[in-house]
């Protein structure tokens, strides 16, 4: 994700990302990973007779 962001900035002719932008990207990555773990744990709790997709919809 960071690489894609840096590539877009390079295409726009800008330099490397600032420390503030780096921190925002790191926080976003942590948030996304946390949500992914939550979805996986919720998926493990899907009641019998309910599809995995329905279990993810509840998240």
C-alpha cells in the first residue's frame, strides 16, 4: 500500500512522502489489519446453517 502511494506521488512529480503521511499510512495499515483479524474471528463464530458470507455481513 505504501509503495502504491509513493508510486502515485512519483508520477505526480512529488518527492518522497512526509513523516506525517508515513504515520497516517502506518495507522491505516494497522486499522485494516485489525479489521481483517476481527472479520476472521467473526467468521469462525458463524452459526451452523448460516453461510460464511452471511457471517461476514454481520461484521
